[in-house]
C-alpha cells in the first residue's frame, strides 16, 4: 500500500519514519523506543472522520499506535534500507 501513495506522500513518510527510526535507535539514551514514539505520534497521524465516543476513539488510537510502532520498527524494510542516509 505504501508504494501506491503519491510520490510526495511517500517521500514525506520516508523522512518522518527515518527520523522516528533514528530516535528509536537511541532509545537507550532517550527512553523513546518504538512503542513510546508510537503513543506520542499516532494520535496526530490518523483519526476517525467523525466524532465518536471515548471508547471507540481509544480503540482506534490503539490500532493506529500499533501500526505506527510497526512502521518505525520495520522502516528499513518498508521504506528502503537506505533510510538512515536521509540525514
């Protein structure tokens, strides 16, 4: 699905997850592992299109956080092994 995105969106995601992956690589110092980063970033990336109840919103946020965590942990395989060279 990632490669079906418009090129501008793919470039943006590569850079975003490149930064997040780089932060995660230093989690021994900064305490920001993929899980912690996902909890911070996920609510700002995807959300439900219409207002819902707190329980449905919480479930949606958890699903997005799992997706973001997966993308951070596997960014090299998903966006290309040269993701670190973006810096």
